[in-house]
C-alpha cells in the first residue's frame, strides 16, 4: 500500500445513502468509512486512551441513528462533527491502515507469526511457575 501521507488528505463528503464518510488520502486513495465504525473507533483523548490502547466509550452508548453533520481534514487528521454535538477525530494514516476491509489483513499477518505456548514451554525449567494449593491458602 502506498503511503497515505505523500500529499495532503481531504474529506470528500458525507454519503447519506450509503452512511459513510468519504476521505481521499494524500496518495489519492479513497476511503469509505461507515458512520458507526468511525464513531466507535474515534481516537480523540476523550474516547481513547493512547497509553493503554483502550476505548473509553461504550459502543452501546452510541445512538444507532447517529449522523455526521460535517467532516473536515486538518493536519492529516479527520474530524467529524456528529448530530449529538460530539466531534470525533482519527489520523488519516491509521484510518488507511485499519478501516474496514484493510485492518483484517494487517492483523492476520501479525497473528500468523504468533506461536502459542504448550505446557512444556510454560513449565519446563520454571519451578517458580508452580505453586502448591496449600501455599496459596496458607501463605505463611
């Protein structure tokens, strides 16, 4: 994939029929971002903890009939104003890598490299990994 930051990204518009926000990346790639997905994956400090990589908002708390009223791109960040007054923000590079249909391949490549532990790998030469039950109940 080409870099989304080779030029200036821009918000193309809000498609109310398909319920997506259209964004053109700096490389000319066009992203169609579903409204609920975009709101759920907001990366603003009020919605996402960048230190722990956790969402701060509950998906079920987002109204199902939420609609964007405005979309703009500034400094390679997409800002979307919603009809409930909330403004979400997400980096264009992150959106280009993780938007629906793209993040799946990226995650698959990461997970394919993982090697699950077997019992032998977990406990072999690790006597500290086993604690007798009686010691848990009576630690002294």
